């Protein structure tokens, strides 16, 4: 089940909100927990028991860690917690990848292949693992005391708004809201508004862009006109942004309706003036996680050698790429971004500053867009072939021109870049940063929310095309 499905919008969400607001304060967390287990069981009925069992074990390990004073014991318990959580991720997400590559290597040397029953990838395993890691590490670092109740910890890990696809919510960010949160009507109304914005971004923009991208990427690459090739990657560039940011908006909105304040995950990333800035605006919670739990422990910027800094950056982004999927194209995608981050530090940022905002944004957008080829296509030979077609300006065949989905394409461009303008930034802040509105403004945004909701629902019921790119991560 995903947020942009009719069964969630017409049945699951209304029933959940009704029950949630009917019960007393002490039962609200139980309603969220039960709903979350049902929500996850809908897509992974077998794996839910693995999640529950490992989460329960992890809770008691961290409880013991928090109460222990001996450093060796604390270190051992932290290692055990991290091993369990990373072990689950490595087994379910990367075991197939590992065996496939070992078999490839064995075949080169004439060896026999390892017989292996492929493991099915559970939904949301990466986000689940990162949140369990933040809990044990934050408690170990004494950033925040552990939760007293097992049910509260299960709620933190399995909360349905953010478990499947984030944002990655660190334990210390919402620990107090799990046990004692204040629910106000402003948050509920703004949360519904935010949910509807995310829903419309996903359904009305990302799905349209996705259909266009799929049409072009499923064509014979050798026959593509260069304009068609550019149209395909441009459509995918907008699809992945509105798909993922829309889902994050929906998660943040749902959280607000329950009194939780999840961290922002996107901030107009395509307006970035360099790749370093792009990663401060794209999947913000992943970048912050990698910085605080991997880059800084590796030494970050504090190491003596600048080459060690570059190595740290590359290691972080190689692992970030691998986090996105168990395939070499994701590793290459991470290496690609790591390379541009190093170039930023060497000379690129200063050069782009001299070129001015417009050319800096355009250059960075093109770099990001070309990087999405590595993300979309698993076979590197296909990446090279598609890239060749994009820059083969001499090959002109009218028959293979595919027109851009013009109306939604214009909408995608406007909403991707309008925050680069002062008026656009003010509008964005009005929508995303305001904690309360005047009464007339509330009437306007609620009316607009219902309009977006009904339009999106109509689009969902009229089309069977409703993928979610980050669902498999």
C-alpha cells in the first residue's frame, strides 16, 4: 500500500484518522502502532514478523546499553545492536548482489556457480535500518535517554507515515513527541494541506513525467533522435524529484496531523548552484545521516591531509550510492557525485560563482540530470549508448521525435525552479515554513487542499500507472 493509492486515500486514512481522534490520549500511540503494523503487513505480510522480532530484541539491547556504566559492555552492546540491524540490511538487500558477483568471478576462472535461492527485498528496509541505527547510536552517545516502553519504540520504528520511504527521522528529533506531544488544530490543517500538495506532486506531475520517461526509455536506444533522448532524461529528472519529494511531503503532512514534526527532506534541489549545495537540498535527511554517522566518524574535514578529506567524501558517496540499490550502477552514481563534490572543493565552486547564478544553476542541473542516467539504467553500456544519442546532433529522424508532455512539463519546470526567484522563495516559505495562518488564509488553503485531493484521486482512479521509484529502497 502506498499513499497515492485509492485504498489508502478512501479507506485506510479516513478510518485511521477517525479512530485516532475518537480515542483518548493514552490510546493514540497504540492506534498509530496497530495501524502501522497493518499498513506494513499489507505489502510485506511475512517480513513484518522479522521487523517486529528484530525491533523487540534491539529495544532490550539498547535498554541494557543505557543502564550500563562499563565502557567495554556499552561498546559490546552497541556493536551487537549495529550488527543485528546492518546484518538484516546486508542479508535482505545485498546477498543476491554479492552472490551474483561471486558467480561472475567464478565463471571467469572456470569455477562452479554457487547455488542460491534469491532473497526477496522487503519494502523500506533501508529506512528501517537507518532509524534503528540512530536510536542505538544516539542512546550510546547520550544524546537522548532511551524510551521506557517497548510500544513507544515500535511506534518510532514502524510509524507508517515515514517507515517506507522516509524522511529518515532521527530518534532525538521526535523522542519527546512520542511520549508527550501537543496536538493543535493549526498543525492538523497545515498537515492536511501539506499532504495534498505532496499527493498532487506525485500523482499529477511525477506520474505524467514517469509515463513519458518509460515510453522513451523502452524504445530502441539506437533509433532515438537526440531531442527524444533529452526529453526522456528530462522527464525522468522531474519524475524522480516530484515522486520522492511528493512522498516526503505526504509523510510530513501525515506526521503533522498526529502532532509529529518530521524533518524536511527537500529544499528546491534543482536550484542548487553546485553539487555540494545540491546535496544540502536533496534527500536532506540522508545527507545529514551520512555526515553525522559516517563522514564525521571517518575524520570529516578534520584530517590533516586534504587527500584524506577527498577519500572520505568518496567513501561516503560510494556507500550512499550502494544504499540506494544493490547494483553497480548505483555505486557508479555515488562515485559520479563524489567526483563532483571533490571538484567543487578543488576549483568548481569558485569558477561557478564567477559565471553567476543562472549559469551555475543550469550547469549543476545538467550534471545532476546526466547523473540520473546512471540511476535509471543498470547496464553501463546502455548509459554510454543513451549518452551518445543525446549528443549526436547530426542524426535527425522526424519519425522518432516524441513530444514533451507540454502542460505538466511546464508545471514541473516552474515548480522545480521558481524558488530561485525572490517571489518564488517567498511563496515557498509561505507554503512550507508557516506554522499558522489567518482565518481567511485557512479557508483558502483548505479549499485548495480539497481541490488538489479530489483532482489527484480522479487521476488515480482514471489511470493504472502509479509507480513509486523510492519504494524499493
